[in-house]
């Protein structure tokens, strides 16, 4: 029984030894950061003014209410 256990363990080690990367081992290098151009500032929209509107005067109240 002990011979079978040793043989099974040896076969398991041989099978597990075949897994993984073939060839020389290497240390993976971290990826280099990608240089992105700076975002272009968007121009602010021109303020729109309604003709005849004066924002310094109070709004007239409706007398019907």
C-alpha cells in the first residue's frame, strides 16, 4: 500500500511539474503609463440678452390676481 502511495505522489508531482509557463522564468514589468494630451478648455458661451429687458427694475405685478 505504501508503494502505491509513493508512486501516486511521484506521478502527481510529475503531472504538476508540467503545468505553467514553458521556457525561462521572467519578472513581469508594470505597464508604462499612456501619455494623454491635456484636454482643451471649452470656450464659455456668450451671454444672451433679450432685447428690452432691464434686470435692475422690479417685475410688474399682475393686478388681476
